[in-house]
């Protein structure tokens, strides 16, 4: 099994890379944010710890966690955000490790003939400690102006909001230093497809 981490700043085009890996190479995607949301559902491993940390006030009328209330709390309080991350990030790491472990067992039993490609995606891959699970890490890069254009078109962000979000994320130099490979995503999809093909050879 080959385990690849994919990271990059907001608007860099990680979703394009993920779609190619899934559709053209049969990769199993493990998006950290999506798994985190699953774990915060009532049956999820993070549900009870979040209530224990923030109180029953964060539970909505439907019995689920009220993400809006939680966001309001952690937006105003850095320590609260750190407590939330201290619940969710380790939970996601454990869940990803468990899913990969189950897959390795399937491979050992000979239930899957071809090499399995697993892709862990997170904008904060290094900060959340997911790199320990990955064999290699791809940094998806796009210029600041390209990212701003994409975010204003797809999410309706203002330029100011784009810049504020970008400033809160790990910088390009650090991401390039720590990544195994860089995918340049300022061009068209065929250029991205070509880079992925080269990296997977």
C-alpha cells in the first residue's frame, strides 16, 4: 500500500488533484475534515469528549453538535480552539490509522491484487501531525493571485478575506521544505495530470 498526504493552502486546487487520483488511479481518499465531521456525529468518537469539554449547550435540538455554536466559541477563544483541536485531530489520526490497518490486513489475506493507493488530504497536514502516517507528502501550489481568483469565483470571498485566511496558514517556503514533492497548479488540468502521472511512476 502506498500512503500519500496531499496538502496546500486554501484555493490551491487540492480537490482537482484528489479527483484525478480517485477517478484515474482508483485512490481511496481520506479527507481529514470530512472524517472529523463524521467523528463529531452522535455515534462518533469525538461526540462525547466535545460535550464534556464545552457543555451541553453545544448540542442542538436534533441531538447533534451545533457546529455554529462551537465555531462561535472557538473563534473568540484561542484556548478553546486548542482544546477542540486536541480532541478532533488525535481522533482523526486514530481513525485513519485504523482504516489503513484494516486495508493492510485485507492485502495480507490476498483480497486485493493491485497496489492500493491511499490519499490523506488536509490543509493543516503538518500542523495536525498527519505526516507521521504518510510515506510521502505532496504540496499543491498555486500563486496568491490564482488562489484569490478561485476563491472569489467559487466561494464569493472578498480579497481581504482571502488574504486573511492565507495569512493564518503555513507559508509556502515551509510547505516546500517539508513536502516530498510539489505539484504546480497555476496552469490547466492537463499539466496537473502530467505531474501526478510522473510522481506515481
